[in-house]
C-alpha cells in the first residue's frame, strides 16, 4: 500500500517544533507520515485472527496540511498560550508562530495573548482556552471558551465582554465568548459548568453534505467538531459512495446515527436524502439538532438517549434500518451497543473511528456477531500528528468457525475469542459445529476468552468432569500483588483453591498467572478481590481503575483469559486474545 498523495515530499517547518508537542510527526515528510498512520491501523488489525483477511485502502491524505486547524484547545500560563513541551513536564510552550492553526483562529489567539499582557487578573485566572472556527453564510466566526481556575477570583463577565469589544475593534470575528471553571491541578484540560457570557448560544455552521448539497448544523462553544473541514467533508462523501458500492442507495434509506454528537454525519445524510434518526446522550445537542432539522425541512429525528438502550428498544419494536452509523469517541463502542446494533439486522454498519486499537477490538466482536469488514478506508484528519481516522463498512456474513486446538474422540478444546458468548445458545451451536459433536455439552468456562471444552455428549461430560483438572488463567490485577501466593476459600458454597504468580508489573498493575482446580471464572475473580487486588474490568472490582482502563486502554471486559487446561493427560493451550494483547501494549506491557 503506497499511502502517498500529491504532497508526499512536503516537510513542514515550524519555529516551535523542537519544543512543542502538538505536532509529533512534523519532522517527517508527509508521505512517511501517511505510511506510519497506515501501519498503525495494520498493527491494530493484526492482533485479531478474525481480521486477518481485512485489507485497508491507502490512507487518504489531506490538503492543506498547514493552516488547517479550525478547532484548537490550548493551555495558558500567564501570558503564554500554547501546548505542553515535548519533555512531558507540563511546561507550557508559547506558540505564536504555530503552522497548523487557521488564520482566523490564530488571530483570536494573538488578540488574547495581547490582552493577557495587560490584564494581570485574567492572566492569573485563565488556565486554558477552547476555540472553534465556524463556517457561516456570513463568513468565518469564532466561538471562544475561557477556562478559569475555580480558586481564582476574577471579574469574568467584565473580562469576557471587554475581550469581545476588543475583537470587534480589531476585526477578529469572535461571535461568542463563554466561560467554564476547572479545579486547581486538575488533569483535565477543559472545564465544567460552561456559560455563555457574550454573544449567541449557538451558530449555524454550513457544511458540505454528500451529493453536492449543503447542510447547517448547530455549533456551540466546547462542542465537538473535526479540525480539518475539507477532510471531514471527504469522509462524509466517501460514506455515501461506499454505501452505494455495497448496494445501499442513500436516497430514501433508513439510517440510524448512534453517537450522533452535534449531528454533522446524520444531518448531512438527511440532506442527501436519507431518513435519519440521531441518537446522542447529551440532550442539549439533540434539541439543537431537532431544531436544525425542522428549519431545514430534513427527514431527521433526534433522540437524547443512551445508545444501547435506544437501539435495544428499536429492536423490540421490530425496526429494521438500512444503515447504522457508529461514530464513537476514542474508547470505541460499548459491547452492549455492538450487540444491539447487530440485533437490528441492518444491511450495512458504517463505523467511523478515531482510534485503531478500539476499532480493531470492535470489528473483531462484530465479526463474531455476524458482520464482516467489507472495506476500511483511513483518512488523515489531523496532519502532522500520529492520529488517523478510519471509515469502515460492514455487511452481514456468517462468522468463521471456532478453531480446534486439541481433540480426543469424546473431548475437544476450542479457541474462543473475546466475544464468543456469553449468549449460551449461540455459543453452544457454534461449539457443536466446530467440534463435530451434534449433542456436545459445554464444560466451560463462560465469560472469558481462551479455551472452551466441549464433551461429545452428556455421558462423556460426566466422565471428564470426574477427572482432576488444572486451569491456568492470564489476568491483570489492580496494584502490585505479592510475587506469589495462594488462596483456599469456598466460592459459591464450593471449596476452591487459587495459586498465583506475578509475572510482570505493567504500568503499576500486576500481570498474573493463576492456577485453579475449577473452570469457574468466579473462582480467580473472587479470590483476587479478597486479596485486595481485583482483576481489572471486574464489575465488582475497583470502579475508578476500571473506568481508567476503559478510557485509556480500551479494556471493556474483565482482563481474564483461559490460557491452558490440563485434564488428566489431555492438555490444551491458547494464546492471549487480541483485545487483551492490545490493552497490555497500551499500558506498557
């Protein structure tokens, strides 16, 4: 795959490149950047056997690669406005010569920098800004959010209004100034409690919709938007073209846009002729999208709801959309949303992802559920960075057979991926097909990746259940566990023993091999909880750690893999599943 564009030999020069961490790939020619982004997608896919046949297209390069950013989030330290240094020590690098900010956005940053030099109170209080350029019918307008340290007193309204006045006098098109507050020393860049101080609450942003049409979407301070307008339009156009290639004409198509955000994708599809239902948990965004659809007479409805609950309700009603669009944040699509989307049996699932690792995890699950990746097109939406966006189209296809790892006349060990189950009827049917045992009985376990035992029939299951067993589990537990030990304690009224050994320390957590005399998943989970080192992802474990691993490392289930089984002289082993291997890599393992 070539991953080159007409700007393949361009290298951008920036006076802040040696210090600023904002453009980590700036030193490489653009063709090398595109190759690296494509290879990042390839590495994520390669961890999953079910995705071995997926072939991505070349990365769609961007034009321009300088002066393109119409959305910036910058740190403020006194009179310095910029980003943290490459050294990683939270030193703010002032970037007046930034090469990626649009001309309009840069003018507003320069205005604010000059104001900070004259207002000591604002310089003490301001810790960050969020600036968004909006393309309106009247030209570019700016939405500015001032993030203030909540412990510092400052006349915010007076400062905001003064800044708005200065902008008008200087010809800088700031339309709205809002404020929010952030706790001191918070790791979050942006604040909370956003409040518009001066200007309208929202603007209508004019976007290029597919098929040569235009659509207005509501733009609000702090709202999400892609930073590269032409590339975002190209992705939207490719979505419609890709659906057409797979037999779905957008005119009149029934589309569900989950994770709709501000409605850029969904309203754009409605402008191209689709009948769209937008689903987003943030109610104010859906109210604005509803108003926008009504004003433009678009066939679009907007619902403020959790995606999994909304999709499950549509399934109960017997709804059968042509297309489901999934456009989640970096953490990817929740497992229950994947299952709910498949239950609606769409002709096509369109997945837009900004994170290759969680994308590959979700594509693996969708493949197990019967939706295969038909095409994968990466886009460079943030030139000079290492980030890459991907547009994936999936179509119904029977999942591949489970892999046989070991066999006896009356017992088979299968390799089960992260998402084979836990729906017992589906898993049992697939296990019987793979083993060749039409009356096969599952010996367990359920709820984990790795090995799955299938006995030929009930009699064989009884016979093998009486044989001494040792199960070896691969786990990642919270905190640093002792190097080795054992727990002898009943679980669910049955005597149980777990012997464990810490094999590595990964980002302050413990990678552990646990050996049990039972295939019951609850045995190692319970014993490690009792030791005060619960398995990461365990619903009954440490909730803040679980949330961190979901957000930062894509762990959306317990980190448990059945790596080996010894049952008498019957031995089987399974390599760590792709999703858990990804978590280890991201956590530094």
